[in-house]
C-alpha cells in the first residue's frame, strides 16, 4: 500500500508540475520576497534595531563567536520556531552552535535541499557579512513554510565561519556520517554590495557531484523569472566560505556572493563600517529573490543524480550515460506487452521532448532518442497502462 501511495503522490506532483501553474507558483513566491522583511532582519541582526528575544527587549550588539553570540543564536532559533519548525541547536564545541530547522517534504521527506548562511562575525554590525545571508535564509523560511514541497528543505545558520568554517565543517561531516541525502546546498555569504550598480552576482561552483549543473540551474532561474541580475559563474570558485566543507564530502553546493572575484566587493569588509546604510537595496532584494526562487524550484520539482523510483511492477527505465552531453541510451524493461509513452519534462514541468509513443512487447528494449536538450535537470517519464515511472536525468555540456 505504501508504495502505491507514494506513486500516487508522485503522479500528482508531476501532473501539477506539468501545468502552467507551476511556473506561476514560483513567480508568485519570488514576488513575495519582501525587502522590508529582509531589511528588518538585517537591522536586528546587525545591532541597529532592538528586538524581543526570550520575551525581553534587547539588542544583538554583535555576533562575534569569541565574544559570545548566543543572543543571535536565540533570535534565529525563535524565528525558525515562528515558522512552525523545530529549531535544532547543534552545539558542537564549547560555546559554538549551529542552528537549523527542517521543513518536511510531502513526498520525499528523506531527500533534502539546503539554504544556509553563517551568522557569526568578526566585529560589530557585520551587516553585509553576513546578516544579509541570514536575513535571506530567514525570508526563505518564512515564505516556504507557508507552502508544501515534495522534498524536505533545511534552513541553516553556521557558527564560526570566520575562524575556519568550523560550524559548516562539523555539519557536513555529520551529514555525511549519517548518510543525510542533501541534493543541493545553496550557501549565501555577502549579497548586498553592488558599488557600480551593474547587478553582477557571482555563483561559485566546482566540478564536485552536480555543483556545476546547480550553478547553471541558478543562472537559468535569473533568466526564466527575469530577476534582473547578471550572474557570473566562477569555476573553480573560492573555498573560503561554508559551501566548501560540503564539496569536501561530495555534496552538490554553490556559493552566492557579490563581486568577490569581479572587483566589486564590499570595501568595508571585516570593519565596523560594514553597516546597512551601505547596502544597494535593490541589488540585495534581487539577490535574495534569486536564492529563494532557486531553492523553491529545486524543492518543488528537482532532481539531482539518477534516481530510479520504486515500482509496483518489474518494469524499469534507465539511461546511460547520465548525466550526458548529447547522446544517451534508454533501456526499458517491460514485464508484459504494453502501450508506452515516454516524454521528457523540464524543471518547470514543461514537456521538452516526445521520446516514444506506441506498443512495445514484453522484454527489454533500447532507444537512442534524437533529442537536443539545454544544460540542466529533467524528468524522463514512462507511462504504461498501469503505472508511471520517473527518472531524473541531467544534461551537462
Ligand atoms: Zn562571510
């Protein structure tokens, strides 16, 4: 019963992604990213505005790990709880604590997407580095927790990034040890400085697992939803932020950051001048929209790797190579003669290719479809009279 139920839900998920409303849902969510909410959280986290924490009005004077930053930790935990999530405090060494919450997926609760940012700082204020990232993760939590997604989503805040990526390293190691299936990690670190107002934002990646495809995926989100930024992919990107420990454990991960390699980096970096009054507000807003739109698109439909879903018959569909560049061979095995239709749909649920339509006899078959697909992730769907099988495929050029 359980398997049939899962297939039923999957079918519903795929069908719902097949309509136009899917795109509209993401578009709506992107439009709901609130600059007021983002700025309010930056002001609170960078000690410009006081706020109620643990029932008392207080000011987060700083977030420096070595000076004790548990007030910021408490605030972040309270915000996650306010979104209906349990806030986990991962106290991994004396006084050092990661904070994270999980939004459970409705179909694949054991498969996760992650958005994360470090909350520690080197000195007072630290608005761009990295209250900007934390505010984006909080905004993602606020918006996504109002919806239901097939995949689980983790919203995480790391401690001690500034003194050696300690918090994220601890977590990545823990996730690896416990076999936590994180399909993609989006790390946000400094996304509010754009001195020349050209909208350039960097996406740092590296050929680790699906990290390069993930960067391309984010770049496409900017196009598809006309976010209005100029994403520049850096490959190989820097290892100087919290995505890097995930690379070390072979997770797909990217960093979203202002012009770090492009000569448009916050000149107040690591000084008490890093305050909200230097933000390029429209740029910050769009950067948060890009991050949150990407996360929601992943959690809604996607796709990393090459999964074969469980089935109620012995029918199978696989392809190799996968990921592929141009050509792939599809192997089909049918337990009885069937009418078969095979289509490929993209991240937004749009059909991009008809691979096969017709009768096939019991047994194994090979198809070498003549298809051209852009870089990215897709679902290949095989429908027979009594079931629907889905396989994730990836095209990497
Ligand atoms: Zn930082």
